[in-house]
C-alpha cells in the first residue's frame, strides 16, 4: 500500500471521527436542552398548581372576594392547557359563570379612571352575581382545592 493511500485513509478516518464527535456533542446538547425545558415546564405547572391552591384556600376562608378569586382561578386554569380535561366549563360552572360576569370589567388603574357611576353599576352587578353564585363558586373552589392540593 502506498504512503499516499495510507495518508488519505488516516486523514479520512480523522475527519469521520471529528464529525462523529461533533454530532455526538450536538446530540448531548439537545438532550440537555430538552431536560431543561421539561424542568421549566414542570416548575411552571407546579407554580400554577400552588397558586390555584392558595387562591382556593383564600376564597374558602373568605380572605378573597369570590369574583376576584374566580377571575384569577379561571386565568390560571386556562394556562393549564394540557389539563383541560375534564372541561373546566362543565366541571366548574360556578367559577365559569362568575368569570363571564367580571372578565370584561376594568381593574386597577382603568377602574379608577372610569366614571364613578359606571363603577357603582359594575359593582352592583358583580356583587349580585357573587350572591347568586356563592354556593356554586364555593363548591367549585372546594373541588379545585381537592384536585390540586398536594398530598
């Protein structure tokens, strides 16, 4: 075998080995990235679960208005897209109905800037809905707490 052929085989082998090493390192990086994304997803889901539990407890202990709690819970439930089974609209009808009442009402700065008469009218609608839906909302809240409370 000629020395030129041997040199080509050695150089070719080195190139193949380098490419194999590079491909392996890219695969390893991809696996690390996938693990990191899964961990972040898991942490986000745990944060959502903890938040749902905290709000449910506050509502059941009357430390949070039912309308505010329903609004917050519905938004959190909406972020748990993979867990939309069973359908929250059917499973938690009291929370859903309360959410439908308050979802378009302004909050914070927008509420302070709107006409006071309109604010009083919205408060009357909200308080009436809270009163009418109270038993349903509390039952839904208890069911949510049971579903998401750890242990």
